[in-house]
């Protein structure tokens, strides 16, 4: 697996988790809106409605479906989970930088 594949997967993870947070924020903002249908953003491989594929390989897909109401507890839990997943994807970049620096040190 090449570093560009790993970074591509990390970028798509960042994009999909940003979308998860945005969906949760929209649901929370519209909790008191009459006839608002809550949206649910899930990541995985199924019907594809959004794909981030920044570097031509590895991707995370996100699917938006519309349940019937807004559950604030669920929205906050989803946002916290998306935040943790976003942070994990972001750590890949610092790890890749460290690996790159170590390789340069070994070659020098």
C-alpha cells in the first residue's frame, strides 16, 4: 500500500466526517422546525450518494437517509463519534510526516 493511498483514504475520512458533523448540526438547528425530517449521515459501502476520492484510490462513501424526527441525544453522540473519527484521520498526516522524516534521516 502506497503512502498516497493511505493519505487519500485519510482525506476521504476527513471529508465524510465533516459531512457527518454538518448533518448533525443541521438537524440540531432545525429541531423546532415544523415538519422537518431529520437526516442521518452514515459511512460505509452501500448505495453511493457522495464519494471523496482525492488522489484516485482509497475512498470513504457517505449515504444520507431521512428518518422521521430529530433525536438530540443521538445527534450529539453522532457528532462526538464523527469528531473522534475526524481526529483519527487527521493523525494519519502527522504519522506520515514522521515516517517521511525518518526515511530521510536513514537515507542521509
